[in-house]
C-alpha cells in the first residue's frame, strides 16, 4: 500500500467572502482532483489546534501526524532549529526571529516585504556582528524566517505574540512579556536601531521595497524529542516542503527531506516541480508528504483571488499527477488536510477545525460531496482529538 498526504497550508477559510459571491476560496476554486478525494472517500473536520494553544502550522501539523502538542510541543523555533540541524546547548533557548516592517508603531508587514534571501543574510550577519555581547547568535532561515539562539536563558518565561497574528495592529501591546522581558525587548530595540540606516534597507527603499525595520522574537522554546514515525507505523516516509517548520517536523519524525529547486514557501513556488518530485518519491517510499505554503500566504495577504489560484494550482499540479502515479502503482490512500484556516478576512490563523478528506483502497464510499468547509460540516464527522486522524487514514483504527 502506498500513502500520500497533501498539506495545503492555510487553505481553509471560516468566512464566506463577498468578492467570491458569498463563497470561501475552497468553494470558489476549481479543484476536481481534491473533490474526487472528498466525494469518493471520507470527509469531515478535524481539531488540529487543541483548546488553549495558539493556532499555527507547527501545532496543527504535529496533530495531523499524530503527535500530541501537549506533550511534543515547546515552541515553533525549536522545530525550525531541527531543520537547520542547529545544536541547542543546555542553557540556551531558541527564538524565531522574523524580519518585519513596523510603521507608525503598527505591524505593517510580518515578512518585511518578503525580503530576499540575500538581503536577509546580510542583515543576519550585521546582527551577529553588533549584538554578540547580548549572548545571542542569529541564524539565517528562509527569507524573513530566521532564528536566534540565546544563552544563559533558562530563566526566561515569556509570552510572545506571532507577528502574523497582529497585522495592522499596534505592536506596543504585543511585545514579549514575562520573566526576562527586559532582555528580549532590549535586543529587539538594539536591532531596530542598527537596521534603521542599514545599506540594505536604504537600497530596498530606493527600489520601492519595504525596509526590514525590526526583528520580532517569538515561538521560543527548547527541543523536544519526537518518537520516529517509522517506529510508530512501520512506514518509510519522505517530505517535500519549502519552509523550515515542516522540514523540522520531518527531521524530528525521522523522515527523509526531498529538496525541490523553486520551492520558495511563497505564492511563487514551483507547484509543478513539487508534483513531479512527489511522483518520483511515491515510487521509493511508503509515504510521501507534500506541503504547499501558498494558500496560507495568500490568506495573510488578504488576497482571495490569489488564494483561489493557489488552491487550483495545488489541485492541478500536485494532486493530479500524484493521484495518477498512485493509481498506476496499485493499492493506495491519499489524504488532503489543511492544517488550519487562514481567513482572507482577518489575515491571521484561526483555530476553527479545518476540513479534511481521504480516499483510496479500503476506504468506504463517501457522501458524494465536493471538498469545502460547508460540505465537511454537512458530513457530520469531527475527529477530536485530531491526533486520531492519521491512524484512521492509515487504517490502524
């Protein structure tokens, strides 16, 4: 039996949109392949974000793979550190470090205009040169998504807001708070001062791009060991993604990472290259996982048309060739599971249970409904706790 999981990040929406004729992007998109999965198999909703936990790709994806966030999750940054194979010393805490644009005291853009890799790398080098006396080191990730390691930090006990959850809001009320807040806020303030007149930012503004005015520290924690996916389910898996959070989860689960040139973690990602890589991987592994960030990014942009486009390209260029390959190979199952909603109306993550669907060998015939939030609700299936979904999909319960 071959298995495939497609993770269209943030694909769900919890509010119909006037610009889409009162429909959500999933309802408006032409996604015949994903609709086939929903019509042919099981469709429902899944609690990916347990109550009391901030919604995000980290928590939701751990849940989808059957890892309980209450015991397996300490923060987003430690998972991304796994992706970079970044060692964390016993006295260190790792933070996610976004380059952001704060204008007039408000979170203008949590990506600093989707800063280029070369610009981000140059700014990371400057941070390391100027802030070493704070006992911290900065490490480049993908574009705006970077990490900071800070030593002598086990007394930190902070609440830090994800910057993507406060678009357009005044940042003063969302700064890190708790034990050690003065130290972390000081690092952020010093970073803002050195970024203010940096040559990279002067050039970006001259070219009409947003400058990276600040760093935003959040998602902190220390690594938590995960039991390998293979030891739990006796399946060899491979993961295709363009972002470090999914890479880190894959490394933690002991899965192989497949690098795909052109996988950017943004709306300009190479969908077809991801689909082709998934087809090749399906021949060599028991399970292939394809994560696509684009719908989530479109949600954060508040761009309904771009979100519909991302969903249609996932369907045509990832799901379609993967389904064709699986059918050629014999017995198979395929799961399509958004991790959480990223509503266009709010531009922020939501904890509302997203829809899922899976079909294939041995899966009972479904309701005949297409894939959408409304249709999943009508099916009357709610997987709670969400960690049970993977076992159902794999036929282990």
